[in-house]
C-alpha cells in the first residue's frame, strides 16, 4: 500500500507511476475521498468537543438554577449530526480503503520503461546451452519414458494440471528441496522456516494477494482460509501488526512449501509438463530490511538464486523487468530464466523483487529506530530460490541422454544417495 501522505502531497508523481505501468486509475476520486474524509474528521472532532463542553456545563448550570433546555436541545442536535457524519465517514472510509488496495507499488526510477515482457532488459547470461546430436525431447516426454512423471494418474487423482512423481522423480524433487535449503541456510545466511500451508484473509490482504488476485487462489469453502500460493505470503506476515526493534534487522528467511494456484486465465498455455500446474513445490527467499539497504539486498538475493542454477550447471539469463511487466507489489524485479533446449528458449524459474515498504505498510509492520525518535516501515523482498518443479523440468531437458537416461548434476548426487544417472524404471501396469 502506498503512503496516503504521498498521494495527498504528490498526486502527479503517483499518476506518472501508474502511467508507467500502463494502468488506468481514478486517482482524483481517491484524493477527493481523502479530502472529504479529513474534513469530516475535523468536523466530528469539533462537534465532539462542543458536545463535551455542553455536557460539562449542564450540571453546573442546573445547580445554579438556570434553564438548560436550550443546551439540551443543542446537544441532541449535535448528537444527531455526529451520528450522520459517523455513517458518512464509515462509507467514505470503506470506499477510500478499497481504492487504496487497488493501487500497485510505484516502480523504481532504475526500472526501464515498457508495457510488456518484450521490453524487458537482459542483464547477463551464464553458461552455454548444450548442443544435441538429436532433437531434444521435452521434459514431460523424458520423464514419462523413464516412468518418473505420471500426468495421467495425477489427472485421475486430482484433475488436469497436476503431476504425480514416482521413484527417482520423487527422490529428485526431494533432493532439490534439501539442496536449496542447505545452500541458502549454510552459505547465504537465511533462517529456515516451516510455516502453515494455509493463510487467513488478513495475511493475504497484507501480502497483496487479496483482493486483486482472489481468482488465482484456492479458497477453502465456508472458511476464511486459503491454500498459500507461495511461502512469501506467511513469511512476509510473521511480524504483521508488530513493532520490532531495529537490531532485529535484517531478517533473512527461507522456506519450502507446496504452492497452490488456480492458474485462472491460463487456458491453453503450457498444458503439458511442469511449467504451469495447480500444485508445485518451491523454496522461497524473503528479506525484511532497513529501507536504505533494500536495493543492495535485492542484488544479493538475485545472486543467491543464480548460485543454485550455477551449481546445477543450468544455463540461464537474468532479466530486469520493465515497468509494465513488474508485479503489483514490486518496485523492481529481476527474473531468472533457465534454458529449455526442447523449446529452444529461456523460461522463468525465479522472480526476485524489492517491494520497498508496500507490504509492510499493508501489514502495519514497523520498527523503532535506534535513537527512539520514530517508527519506520521496513522494506520487504522476496524471490524464488527456486521453483522446484521447473528445476526438475530443466534438469530433465538439459541433462537428457541419447539412450533416454538423465545424468544427475554433480551437486545433487550426495542428496541422491550417490546416484549418477536416472535410467528407465520398471514399466507400470495400465488398466
């Protein structure tokens, strides 16, 4: 959420920020509502003060034998006006708050202009895509041939856009989770968290998923609970509605969780494979930091995610998103895209963002500065470190062999019991 003081004092700056995103929004309506809100509040304060003065004087005047009927009538009139203004203010605040929740973060000045992913800027590349002496197969064909990915039975169990992993496939998924968590906690200084896999409405509202992305969430019927779309949701809310001390910062947090997304609007896109599914595993990175360090912390977080891909030997590139492609909560975002040889292109495997004080303000998270003179909203950052299913897909495509087997990246072998290769599994019986 943006600071209402910024909207009041610099509305043209906010409008320019929204224009950079290609977003149409009636900011003048919000400014007018806010002005009316403050005028009504001032009138209410004055009326309550007047009523209190009258209430205090009536007993004295009665004791002196004076007629207080006119004062009582005035007090009743004030009470009726207060009641009407309270109702008006409540209605005003509901609309004002709803509009505030619709405004995205303002993108940073370092973010390039542009309205679509075609205008994102490549920052760097790592690794050289392997050359194949044959036409490389897509990961779903590799996995199904090896008997480690089963989309047909997953559809029977749950529906489309789910996958069941078997044998070495399940082991590979688990190995990647442990490898990522170990690297981030041991080498990168993150503290591992195991949060709930459901979140309440307050948590999703503070994070920025509600109300805008309600159609992307799995809502548990007749409850206020949702399956989490990412561990970012609980991690950024750990200190919601709290005042923490400055010496608690920075906080580096990491968590493995399953993630659940409805993929609304994804009909016809990536219908095969592990790229766009309703349930997937992810290792998430979250930072809560002092405002003056957040953009340096973003660069470090991107490096933490890149390190995973480098140790796995997966060619990738890092892309700075343009203003129009930057997510709702973010002021600046880098995407990491890994090479998929069967598709002949790079695909997103991680997105790392600096959300500045946007989420902390929505969640009423503040810290007390060391000199004790004020409260400040910290900055929050989040990134995938990495999306596990997409990493499995990238390994299956990049490390596939002509005989149908898949070589296991050396860094993962200790997590796979020393196994060096995934070879054909025993055929499974189909009815």
